[in-house]
């Protein structure tokens, strides 16, 4: 089983996606059996995200794929070239402000870290590895499209519809940018770090675990999409600039698949 999942990354991706969902659902239902007033959006989101991250990390460690998908130190020491992308969480924080209690912040940070680890391992780790044999363009676009589509599910669990649709757009775009970031660094850690910072700011601003019922203006949602588009352009520029090192790194590893 272990060797089969190692060789068939797409199957591993599906197993982890559905497996973590089942574990998370059963955990929530079990807790709500004792206290029905608790909800994922307000109370249990941090626990669900932590479980998701644990499942994803345990899966890649079990099949011994963790280092191969990028759970290693970045190859590039030029970490400072990615500092401009922090304009996105900075702009988000300035626009939304801070609407949470300090006692709730630790749980929001746990949730943000859980989301970052879970989603980066799944989409920029397992799925990216499975798609690389089909070419770099496919490996950048397909996992990112699925990443964006996965966020549409927030609409069905109480999220604002307009926010959900725009979230699909910017997560698709940001997913491609994060994939370029992962390829350029040959590591998932910078992508996890940026993802964590962005979600931590968003969660602290709204006081919610990523499934928003509050209304966002059309203008602000458009600005966020444009900021992520600028992130993508910058990320692709850096990836192209470092194409030689990429071809001798992860590209060479993926060739045997």
C-alpha cells in the first residue's frame, strides 16, 4: 500500500483529501453530540484545521515523500526577494482592521497554521509532484484550479456567496503564484510561511476561521484579485529568472515519474 501510494500521487492526494474530511466531520459530530451549540465557523475551526494538517503531514511522512515534495530548507537564500508579496496581507489588515478578542487569537493562529500546512502539502506538494511529469505549465495550472475550486465549498457552509466566488478567483491566481514560489525555492516552507501570514491576518481581522458570513464590498474584492494577479506576475518572473536552477532541481527529480 505504501509503495503504491508513493508511485501514484494522485491517488494519495484523493485519499488524504477525503480521509481528512471524514476524520474532521466525525470529530465535529462527536463534539456537537455533547454541545450542539458549538459550530465550525465560530468555535471548532481551529481543531478541524489542525486535524487536516496532521493528516496531510502524517500521510507524506508515512509514504516517505515529505522531503521530495519540499518539506526541506529552501535552496535559495534570496528570501528577501519575496518580501514585496507581503503587501497583500498588509493591505488586507489595514482594510479590515482587527475584529477579534485577544483570547481568541491563539486559536485563530492555530487554524491559520493548520490551513497553511494542510493546503500546501496537498496542492503544492502531493498534487504538484503528480502533475510535474505532464509539464511545468500543467503542474502550475491544474493544482491551482483545483485549489480555487475547493474554496467554493465555503459557500455551502455559511460563507458569503460573493466572497466565495471572488475567493475562487484569487485562490486560483494565488495558487499559481505559490506554485512558482515553491518551484523557485525547491521547498514548501516559504509557501507555507506566506500562506500562514495571509490567513492569520484574515482570521484575526474577521474573528472567523476562514468561512465568512460578513459582507465585503465589490471594490475591495476586486482589489484583492488584482493584488494576487500582481503576485503571480512577480512569482513567474522570479521563477523564469531562476529557470536553470529549477531544471536541475525539482524538474530532474520529477523526470523519473
